[in-house]
């Protein structure tokens, strides 16, 4: 494929490098929002970059962070994106979404707002998120969004300690008429590295058991769709052939950090080698078409992936799951994704899906 | 007579890459492809292109009948006996479509022992 054949379908805008929570697992490790003013890129510059991205195929913009609602002109940005006819998704901890903000989100026809909830119990959620009282605010956000009939998703970060909360959260999502419940096992990047060092993460045997339990049992109990994020190679055959898998389309996305830095995604906040320029100074179109890092990524992904990812029959679909996580762990964008690597080393990766 | 002409025309591969199968063809698995069975079905994987096709249990059974000896017509006849409650036209149409899909993706190839001419 030539550079023009790769469409830039999604932009991930990391609108703030600050966060009002202190989540123990956060993969981008943002600064506390009290730590002085951040270097936020000028809105006009951001709008220009988005307009350029539209010429490259842009259809969806995800607003995330840090906490995206810490950005003071987020409403103006949402209105701009809406006016441009782009689909808008938001990932937020929900603590800054009040009734008025929910109305604006509705007005901008945001496609989905994802809110983080790690437990149905306030004490456990607040402990994992590092700030007392945040559970109540996140729940309130879900109520406000529901009142405006906005499609929502709850995202749970899974540690060993909150495994028993999966079902309780599924039930809560059902009660709140949340259409989608996504469970993300904590990854060993950013602050998550410490979670792995202290062995508070969930090991691969347990992850596979949870996945099969959700598929066979829990998923059919509730109206809320439950997505358990695990690479396709480790999923059951029926899940593989279904449509309910989350896959990162790394060859069709770019991340723009709060200060305008262009990177693969939010990983650029901690892995600065993956940054390719800044929208204030550089031409986004030129970077998308000709930057050596993207050329290398396109050349190597998935045909030159290493380890189990290089030998998996799903590599052309999965693209090695999270390349950012693989890079953070090894400094090499071709290295295997940690879950599949762990499964392979423990002889738990399905032999029927390995070739070579 | 016209039907005969159509059958002869279908013996050649189509210019758009689609491969047309007729009932006298003998198909066999392409040795360059990866075929992997699991409990509920199987995968066919092309390591050169990354193409991947999932087969359910019925698909696996039919794929495994492609041994390079049986003709497509013989396989269809066998399936008609095996599924007596199904409409014969449907069995024939579904099987031909299935083989054409597999052949277009290079997962099966025509056997050199093809006795179709």
C-alpha cells in the first residue's frame, strides 16, 4: 500500500494532559490538574489540523485526555466537530459532566460518552481512582447523560481486586440503561507498570476464564452489551466470528496531545520517541503521508511482527493488539503484545492459531 | 444446448479474479494455505495475503470432501443424500457458492486430475 492508500479515519485528541483523578493504572500518567497551567494547543490550530485530517479520510474524533472536560473550550471544539459532520466519541471519568454539559453533548450529537467506573462500590472505586467522592460524580454523569438519551458506555479497568465487581457493574449498567459495558484489563504501561510490579494485575489464566464466563453466562443475563478486551487470538471461535470485538486500527489513527504534539496515540505522553511533530508547526498531511515512523509502522505491521504476534493467523486483523503497549514494554513496535506473549509462554495460546 | 455452452464457458477463470466452478471439477486443498480445526469449526488462512475464512462444522465437512478425486457433482449428490430434508436446488446452489468462494480465495484449487473435459 502506498501512503495515500492509508486513510486517517480517526483522530484521538488528548485534550488535556491534566486529570482531576489519580487512577493507579492510568496508561498515560497525566499530571494533577493543580500542577499549574498546561500547555494547551490553541483551538484555532487544532481546528486547522482537523480540517486537514478530513482531507485524509477523517470520520471520527475521540476526545480524551487526561480528563477532556478540563479543557476550557471543549464546548466550542465539540460544536466545531459537529458542524464539520464528524462523529464524536468522548472518554471521560464523568466527574465534570453535569446536567448543562449533558445537554451540550446532546446538542452536538456525540455518538458515545464512555465513563470510567471500576466498581459498584464507592469506596473501592474511589480507592482505585485516587480521589474520594469521584464514584458519586461519575454515577451522576451517567444519570444526566441518560436523561438526555445519549448513548453511554461504562469502562471498567480490571485489577485482581475488582474481579468480583464485574457482575455487579453489569447489573448497574443494566439498571442505568447503559448500552455498553467494556472491561479493560490493566496494562503494564504508564502507572500500570507499578500495578504489575505489585502483582495486582490479573494473570492470563484468569483473564481467559473471565472472558469465557462472560461469553457463556454473564453476557446473556443483561441487555447491556459486555465487551471484554482481549486479543482475538485468545478469544473463543464463536467470539471471533461475531461482531463484538474491540480492535485498534493503528494504521488508520493519529493522536494529538494536549500541546499539539502528533503521535501514534496517547502513548506519546510517556514514549516521546513516538512523537512526529506538532500541529502548530508541522503539516499534518505531510506527516501522515511521509513520516518515517509511520512508513516503518505500515511496513512492519503486521507482516514483521515478532514472537507470537508474528506467528498468529489473526495478525492481519488484530495488528498485534496494542502496539503502543508493546513499544512501551520493549522499545520495539514489532514486539509481541504482553497478553498473547504470556499465554504463549504458558502454553495457553491456542495451537490451532499459530503458523510457521 | 444453450445450457451446455454456458457450462463450457464456466470452465475458465473469470477475468475479475472470481473462479467459476462446475460440477465436473475436482477440487483439493491448496497446500500453501493453513487449515486449522477447532472444536466448533475451523479457519482457513492465507499466509501470503492474510485472508482468513471461518468455516462452521458443516463447512468443515464439505471442505474435507475436497480430496482431488471426487467431482463437485459427486459431492453435491453425496450432500443431497446426507440432507434428505433439504431442497436439492438449495444444496446445489449453496455448495457451488461455497466452493466458488473458497476457490476465489485460493483455499481450494482444481485438481490436475480434473476430469471435467
